[in-house]
């Protein structure tokens, strides 16, 4: 059974987010928090290093499963690391270069646990949360290919992953 | 039995529907995939063996060996690319 969250931890939304506000909510005036680690993913304007090759990006998800799968990941992070809280926001819909896409923020008493849990959650999310990116390029729209390197990133936590397997 | 099947991303676009109710006697997700492939056309192309197709049963990531039950929600989709 998962750890019952007292406040919502996962938000899938079209709206942008503010890092300071989210960190403040996550810290929740808890003086036992000694470390906050956050990761923000942003939209690039390029693939293969070619600036301007992506004009926009559309994010699709699986309503219901996406939220549930990330809740499971946060439960797993709590079991694996001595963290105090975690908060994940993932945007969907149409995004432009420079836009923020994803936030993972974690609190713990000491830095090591929140650094690790933050990376663990991102590695997990990349390969196990049902989102799909479609890029708009000068040649037309194309679905982004999953990366084998993302499967390898999850494997380093001892978790088998076959997101890219045929 | 009837199951609810959902499609996402490139598979949704190829099949031209985000979901449908399917009558099946398949006892696993793999056999349901075979049944859909047998319909030919876009189903056969997008769900073909050799394509990277992920699947979920009742909104949990699953594989082809997982047992199917009446009323289940099954989803077929390409490898995920969030984050």
C-alpha cells in the first residue's frame, strides 16, 4: 500500500507553474526540512543541435493513468529514500520553446536523499509515465522517439525498463 | 466479453480513434493485440509485432502475458516520451 498523501502531490495541467510558489507549498512551513531539490524541464527549440528546428510541441497524456503512475513513483521514492515530501507538475497541451514542461521537487532533512530522489523520480517518469511529445518542425509534425539512454538511466536504480523495446 | 480499448499518440492517429469497445475471447493482452492486428489495415500496421508497442491494463503498465478480464480497460500506445 502507498503512503497516503495528506495533500495532492501530482498535477497534470496546461497552465504554467512558478518554482518558488511550488517549493514553498512543498516545504509547508516544516522546520524539519533541511534540503529542497528541484528539477525543471524546459522546451528546447532544437533537435540534433539545430537551433530553431522545433517551433512548438504538443504533449498528450493518458488521463487517470498518468496521475496514478506518478503517485506510484512518489510512493516508491518514499520507500527508497528518506524524504519528507515530493511534488510533481507536468504540463500538457501546446508548448513553445522556453516554456517549462515538468517540475519535480523533493524535500528531505539532508541533501543527499533529496538529490537522489529527485533524479530517481525524473528517470522513472521519463520511461514509465504515459506522456507523448509531438514536435512541430519545418518538415511537419513528428512524434518524438523514446531514448534507449532513458531506459538505461532507470536501470541504474535497479529497475528493469523496456520502454523502447520492440 | 467486452473490453474497452484506448489508443494514444501515433497509434491513435493511425487507427483514427481514441478508443472503442471490443468484443473478444482473448485471455491475455497479447491475444487481444493479435485479434486487433487480424483486422488488418491501420490496426495491423500500428500494432504489428516488431513495432515498439506499450500496453496498460486498467491503467497499469502491463505486458502481453497479463490476463484479460471482462470490462477491462486496455490501452495500446508507443513508448512514452514525457519529462
